[in-house]
C-alpha cells in the first residue's frame, strides 16, 4: 500500500530539523504531526519558513519574527512520540508499504532520522521513498510511437540519463550520452 509523506524542515547543510510531517495511506489513514522540540528561534530567522510554513502550524501567538506553538494541540508532539506514530502508520500498510513523496530525498532522510541513523530503521519501514517528480520526468521521456512496439528488447531501450541505442538494461558497461530518438526493433 502506498503512503504519501511530506515533511517541512529547517536544513542548514549539516542538519535537517523537522518542523511538521503529513502522511496519508491509500486506505485513507492520515497523520499530521508538529515538532514540539523544533528550533523556533532559528526558524523565526528564516524568511521563507516564516512566510510559507509557520502560518500553517497550530499557533497561540505570533508576530513579526516570532511564533509560539499551541502546545495544547494534539498535533504537537515530541520526536519519540512522533516516531512511534509514524511507525504505526507505516506498518499498518503491511505487508508491503511503499513510501512516496514529491522531491522526496530529504523527506526520506528526515524520516529515517526519526530513529537515528538509517541502519536503525524499524523492521518493516521501507529503506526508500519513491519520488513522484522523478516518475513524472521519466514518463515525459518515454517513447511515443504511432504503433508502439511490444518487444522486450526495444522497450528496455527508452532513454534514461546517459543511455544510447546500444545500451540496454542488461549491459554492465557505462553508457555514453547521445540518445536522440525512440527505440527501434533493431
């Protein structure tokens, strides 16, 4: 079962501090959590986060360059509580949960950090988030033909970055750039 997730975070090149997370499974189960331990002063100093993320958090008071979370909100939780609720939502999608996100690289790293390093992911939590943006990009590059071929050899040749007509999925040598057209049955 697919689980879509999106994280809001503050990153500085060294750390990814989570602010909030939204998750939704295909069966309709949802989770929204806000970090009770977020670095509010550092977030308040970040104009983009103040304009685009903070206004959507449960607040009890805010003003120019400052905000205060409404800690009475059921969405505001500490990291261990969030990690357990996230684990429960993901494992509820068993036997094969799939994580999906839009530009999800940082989202997956932040997810994994809920339990420490990647090696400490709980059993059953996927080690990859599938990226919707990449899927959209690949779909745009798929071959278009008036009479699409159904031959395995030709359909494995459609362009992926760095491929040529002489490269297929089964080659182990690096492919050179230069793909210019849809695959042929040659």
